[in-house]
C-alpha cells in the first residue's frame, strides 16, 4: 500500500490523489467544527432529528445508528461473512476499501478490525459515523458521491455499497457506477448489497405502511426501489465484468427463532425511524402507533420472509 491515508487525514485532512504527493483537500463537516451551527442544519422532531441539508430518508441519531449496527450483524450472520466478492486474500495482505453511503459505519468498523493490514474509508453525505473512536486504519469523510468522489483514479481495491436504493434516483446510478469504476483499480471489485422491502407472505398491515412509504419517496424525492434497474445500469456501464449474485432469506418475526426476533426488532425500529416522514402525511401519533402495533402482531400470524441480495463484479482490466 502507499501513503497512510489515516495519518494524512489526522494531520491535514488531505487524501492522496496520486501515489506520489498530490493531495485533495476534504471539507470536514461544518457541524463538527462548530457545534453552534447544529440548529441551522438539523430539525428536531420529538426525540428524533432529521438533517435538513441532505436528502436522507432516515433519522440521524443514536437510535438509527443502533438499528444499522444490529442489522449489520444480522446480515453478517445470514451471509456467513461481510462480503461475497473474492477479496479475502487481498484484504488480508493489505488493500484499500471504500464504503459509499457508509451510514453509522458499522460495516467498516467490523472490517477494519478483521483486516488490520488494510485501509478503510467510508464516505457519506451525512455525518452519522464515529468521529473519534475508531480503528487507526479507518477514516470517514462527509462527501456526496453524486458530486464526484474526492479520490484519485484507481485508488481502491474494493468498493462496497449497501442499502442505498432509496437514496439514489434511478437516473443517477450510471453516474455512480462511472465514479466507482474511476476510483477502482483495474481488476478491483465492486459489491452491492440490497434487500426487498416487499416481504414474502407480507401481512396486509405491513403492506399499508410500506406502500405509504413508497408513495412518499416517489412523490417527495423521485426515488423508487428497483434493484433490477440498478444492476442493468451496472451491466451497461461496460466497466464491470464477471457479474455474480446470490440471494438469501431471513425470517421476520419471532416465529423464526432468535434470528427472526432480531429482524423483527430492526424492522420495528426502521418503521419508527420513518415516523416523521409518515407523520408528515397526516397520520396522527395514535394512528401510527396502532398501525405499527398491528404490523408487529401480524408477523407471527403470516410468517413473512425478507430476501436480501449481493451482486459483485470485477472492474475490467483495460477500458
Ligand atoms: C440506508 S442507509 C445505509 C447505510 C449503510 N450502508 C448500511 O448498510 O447500514 C443509506 C446511506 O446512504 C447515504 N447517502 C445517501 N445519498 C448519498 C450520496 N449521494 N452520497 C453519499 N452518501 C449518501 C445516507 O446518508 C445514508 O447514510
């Protein structure tokens, strides 16, 4: 590996753009530098807060970070590992890894500990990631991939993207794949993980909340969950080859034992996290609570299952 990104970041907030000495200045979050500006960018709603500057569907707080953390370990268990691309060997030897839309950063915190010889970077348009307490081989930056990644060409061996379908407009995926291909080394890997929000055996009470959410996202942000389109865009980009995928199922509800109970908890938190969005569509607190309670009670009755997917591909050697 080349220059230590971690050291550079701590000293200067600079990331090497080339293997030599070119650097790129990265703005840290203004909010980090001046906590007094918080009230300007965050909107407090009850105990949950939403970021007004960034288009983010989820609340940005400890509850959401906890949900993402628990969800991470459920999927790691289900998939018997954190990734499916054949990168174990290079990560063990020492590689550079980028997580786009890293959220609370749990995937990277876990990976950085497992692979101490590798260097991990997480970027997210919001700054819900750890600022101080993190392994030395891990850095986070607030950055919007749609404005271009602040890294030089061919810097990374592996780029990971998980659960961003509801954050990216269909038309923006080609731009993302172009940018990911740019920062990947030839022969490097991209991996995308997603899930179906429509459950198998979905209870009608869940359908009501999910459809309300889909409608809101489409009308407000023009985003729709369409993994088929995303993967088509990845294929069309021509930068990737050997595209492979796998799907696995999770039980949702205590009918599925401890795993199902864990999924039920994250499902419940997820719905609560969307409360502000759903509430803003004129659902009263009481109605919302009733719908959520019905939803949870129906899980053991209908025994729904959730499918998650991993797609991974190699960047072409020459293009
Ligand atoms: C549903 S969360 C997933 C977080 C994490 N990948 C995980 O698996 O837990 C989606 C994340 O993408 C981030 N995001 C949305 N649009 C983005 C963009 N244009 N550039 C960078 N991050 C973005 C959001 O702020 C959010 O943290």
